[in-house]
C-alpha cells in the first residue's frame, strides 16, 4: 500500500498542479535522511512533467533529472498552502513558486526520495516490468508463466508485471475465478488471459474510485482526501463474509507472507472448470 491505483491517482493530480512551477526551497525535517544526498540541487529548474513508473512517482525537471518518490507503505505526497499547519510525520517539504508546498510524509519511513540523472533512468526502468495496461493478454500470460509459483505471488512480482499489489491481486483473482494458490503452470492460456482482463478491470475501478483507504487511514490523495474503492472490495478484507458470486464463505490465509482472501467454492486451482 499504496498500489497502482493510489499512485496513479496522485500522479494525475500532480500533473494538473506542478508543471511550469519551480521548487524554491527544500526543507528536510528532523533526523530524516533522504536517499538523495543533493536534494537542494532541485531548487531552480522548472518541473516540466510528472510520470508514474510502477509504483514510483517522477517529477521531471527541465534539466532532464527526475525527483522520484516511492511511498512504499505509509508514505504520502500532500499539496498544501504554505500557511497550513504541519502534517504528521512530515519528512521533506518542497516549497513551490506558486506559494504552495509539496510535502512528503512517512510514518514508518520505509518510503524514499531519490534524484535520478538522465543516464540512470534506463537502469531504473529495468527494475520494473510493464504495466498491465501496456500488455496484450497473451504477453501477460506468457510473462506470468515465467515464474513457477502460486499465481498470486507471480502477480506481485514487480519485474514480471508492475503496479499490482495485494489488494488488487486478491480481487482480480476472484473476478477471474482463479484460486490464489493455483500454480502458474497449472493454469491454461485462456485462464491467464481472462486474468489479464480482470486485473485491468479492477485497477481501472480502483483509479475511478481514487484508490482504497483502509482502516488505518494511511492512504489519502494529493489533497488529503480518502479514496472510496474500499467500499467495492470483492474479497479483500472480507474474511468470513459471503461470496458475492456464489454465496460461499470468504476464506483468509497467508500466502508468501501476505494476507490472502478467496472463495474456496468458486475459485479454482487448475484449468478444470468448477460448477457453481
């Protein structure tokens, strides 16, 4: 958390707000140590664009460098008026030429702020697979079959397909009627191509709902507002409740160290069809 829909929501808002502005001052708060050692060097050049790569957000500067944020678990990017009261866990503040501030906050400090030169961008991109939106169903299926593991683990492998996290993997597998423990090698091409459709559908829904804000309230958008996709979960966080499709009971287990939710009745482990 945040996953592709949350990061995409923030990225789209930043695209509306930042291009053409300059960073006038950088303030690092307390004992926080950014990954980028020379953050003050971003003062001056205009911001010309914003891009998402995987779950990372890139502010593109006119000199070709990129200011990169990875929110990981509890990171936030917040656009505030300069007079607004400080936000909890404020780590870095970027004071903008329009009088506003872009604030990077992070409760647990797993997130990071990095500065990339043009020559480093190619290697950075190689750390991430393509987005599901960039893949045809057959190529998506072929990439997942490269990893001989449970299908849910493969979905979370960012070098295979980027951006999918635990929430949306659970619900996409439910939509495709595939058990999260099913082995990639036991699933048919047709099932995997159907999974691609489900992944795209659930991610697009998440973006339309401006992301998911869970009970911890950690995710908010650029303006500090909660998302609403949590009101539309199919199986995620619904252990013990009825399946929305077959009225079976939603089961919870741990898979690869991640909380996993599924319907034992209508999500299958192989290419054999299940009658509901």
